[in-house]
C-alpha cells in the first residue's frame, strides 16, 4: 500500500506503508500528521491509520529527537483544493477534446493535401471510373497514399508535441480542461507521448481502422478512465489544466477536526 503524507501544508509521497510504520515508531513522523491512500475519502491522522505503530515513550530526562528530515516531494495526481482522489477525465470530455483537435488538424491537412495533388487525384478518379473502375481505384489509391501518410504524420506530431509540452494537453484538451500525465502525475516525456500516440497510425492500415475506436471506448468503462493506449503507455488523462495546478493554493495546513487537508 502506498501512503501520502500531509506536512506543513505540503503533500509528500507516496511511500510504502512499512516505511510509514517505521517512521512512526522511530519518531520521524508524528501520529497527528495526516495520511491518505487510494480508496480513502478524506485525510486521517497517521496515528489512526497505524494505531499499533506508536513511537516508543522516551525515558525521563532523555533528549528530544532531532527534527525529521523532509520527505521527498512528488506531485499528487489530480489533487484539487476540495478533493484528495485523482479526478480521471471521462469518455465524453475526451471525445469533446478529440472533436476540437480533429477540426484543428483538418484545416492545415486540407491545404497540404491539395498542394500534394489531392484535387487532381479526385478528378482523375471520376474520369477513369467511366471506362475502367478497377484501374481507377488502383490509380487513386496510389496517388493518395503518400498524402495520407503525410496527414497522419501531422496528427502524430501534433499530439506528441502538445501532450509532452508544459501544458500537458492539446488545444482540444485545454479547451475542455483536461491534461495527460504519467502514472505519477508528471509531465510526459516526448518518448512516452510518442508511444501513447503510435496507435493513431493504425488508421494507415485499412483493415485495422477499427482499432482506434476500441482503444478509446475502454476509457468509458475502465476504473481509471484509461484507453488501451493509456494502459500500455502508463498514462492518465486527468481533469484540470497544468497551468492551473502550477498556481499554489493558500497553505493553511491541516484544517478542522475531520482531518481534511488543504494545500
């Protein structure tokens, strides 16, 4: 089990629960400090989460233990001011982002396709259909194939560059307020973004064109709203924009007797 620690208005972790137990026993962590692990609805004191791991009572006159070293800090995935659980973006949010991105990619792709002779391919196709349909189709496919590859490459580069950028999102995702992260909530590397988006190239193979839909539909049913490409690449699509998360919320520390945590 992986546990997050709340200390001085910051979130740290996650750490294995056996490390937390040891820190409670040796005084590195205090029982009143807050902890959270996946499945909990709110932050609770570590002393309540691990009641059997109380620190040993020092003998009378013993010196106070030195201040504990600060834990390593990592971003907490999907955390907002009012929740502790990651908020995974649902299917319809992702679909809306896809529609916007599709329109944005189509505009330059259309101009490039026309410059590469797409209009000529269409005109020639209909002219040849009157005499030899088989030859017309073969000639048409031969002429548009390089155009299709260039258009696919444009879409691939578009997604990789934007999803590995500081925004962690394409313009479509930014518009609906979602972002892509790795499983630790971090910005994607270009390599991971490329791996995630390679499935889009399946459109280049006619009999595999149904695969992208299968990869996306799983986002409607999987526990963490992941498409198969997310599962294979180790990524999440979360609600909230990266630039909004970069603005720190007021650090009031632990709030209230319920153990909720604001940072």
